[in-house]
């Protein structure tokens, strides 16, 4: 409920602002989303690069999953 009120107030404020200011705010929000998406992608790659892949049979695989889950 409160987040709806805040976003409604923000929308009302942006509606009263000049168009150039609104465009700048929209662009800043887009850049922020893109930056966050890149950071998420980097964290995923970092995680994947840190995982050690080892050939094993099924019994060893269960041990590997247990060890990984403990981390």
C-alpha cells in the first residue's frame, strides 16, 4: 500500500515537472536498471568460474552436492 502511494506521488511529481527533467529521470532509471543487470551478469559469471567441475560417477556426485550445499 505504501509503495503504491510513493510511486503515485512520484508519478504526479514527474507529471508536473518540465519534459526535459522527466526525460532525464526516465533515462537515469533506465541506466540504473542496465547497470544492475550487468552487475547481476558479472556475479553469475564469477560464480560459474568459481565452480570446479570434476568427472565422477553417481555416488561421488552425491558427495559433491553435499559438499557444495555446505558452502
